[in-house]
């Protein structure tokens, strides 16, 4: 079955530590995305990548970093510079040509104390 | 900048009653339009999408949406709600001229009363 996997489902870290969230897709999609979701808010784009070894900042990239070494994988690192890292993180992927609909993973809930 | 507005933060509906969720976007060109549903603690699932053609589109789970260009709206409807429809619903748009990025509304949480 094709899809997007994110691991782990729940992640707990101490303040000041970097943490990396995993995202893998086997849909053969070129584009991948990371979103942050806070309670009562919509999704905000952190980073996206349309091709291996290339990525662009989204609307709230500060305090985050990504890599895209393989087409299937797009890990997100939440650094200690991110002021409010506790949130629900969603990964998505899509083809590059229209209609640009994105397919989402199940999400990772990160709690930093 | 483009924006997507979902005016209703919460909606409570009785099981079996009809449901309509509102979505308005602000952009001059016709965007690609989507509705997604999210169950608590889960990812988003695509309900339906509109790109062109017939302005009334059918989706999964008995949902439909109507694109009205004059009102810049893309409202989601379901004739008869089931308890399993309790979830959060997000409207989203892609503007091709803006780099094909997906912009989401703030979401509407639907509660279903027995």
C-alpha cells in the first residue's frame, strides 16, 4: 500500500535539544512538505522540497532545518532555536504537475518541556 | 497575499441533519480548491477537489462542494450527517502563480449530537 509514514507518533524532548522527525513516502512523489499545526489553527508551511537536494523555506522556517538526500525521505529537525516547538507536525507529498493535491502522513506530536 | 477564510470555528449538528461549511478565498484568479478532513490526532484526508468545469463536485463520504466564482466561495455540504463525521474540516487553495503552495483556512470543528 502506498502512503506516507511519520515516526514516531509521539515525541518528548527537553528544552535545548535538537530533535529530528522522520517522513518517508513510497508514492513516487517529487514534492514533499512539512507543516506545523497548533490547536485551533490551520496548517502553516515550514519547508518544502520539489527535488532531491533542494528545498525552500515556507512561512515559518525559523528554528527548523530539513534535508532531502533521497526522493522518498524528507526529515525535519526542530532545533533549540525554535522558540515554541511543541506542536503537531504533518508531512505531505504531491506530484509536481497539477492539480497539486497533497497527501498527508499521520503526524508526529512533539512535546518539549 | 492570498487568504482562505472559514468563518465558523465550531459547528454543532444533530445526527441526520444537513451540514454546510463555509469557505471563502481572496485572490483574483481561480485557484485550485480542496476540502480536507482531520480526525483527532490524525493526518488530513482529501474529501474533494475543484480545478475547472462543473462547479458542483462530489467527494468521498457523501460530501459535495460548490464553487461560486462571484462569491469567491467553495462551501462544503452533506445532506445527512453521521456521528462519524465529527472531525475538523479544512478548506485549502493552491494558486499556481504563487508557486503552487497550499494555503489552508483555519478549520471548522464539527460536533455531531446524537
